[in-house]
C-alpha cells in the first residue's frame, strides 16, 4: 500500500467552511470509496473542546 490514510478537510470547522454534520457526511463518502484506508480529519483542539466537533466524535471520526 502506498496510501496509509486520507484526511478530509483541515481545520474546516475552525474556518467555518462546513458544519460538523456536513463534514461527517463527506468523510463517510470517502470511507465508502476507500474501505481499506483509514479516513479522518484534522481540526483545531478548541473545536473539539467547545463541542463543535461532537458530531464527528459521535460519528466515529478519529485522528482529529
């Protein structure tokens, strides 16, 4: 394997580009396309701490 993981978005919630629910939907779309590759996102710690990323956490998204 050449690709070890895929990151969908980078500080997307921090910049306000998408809601957590919409980002989760996009992450899940990528997971379906690449079922053998880890898929997640990268987000600023404060979006996790303030609850903005709760939908991602509840949806099983990791390596944030």
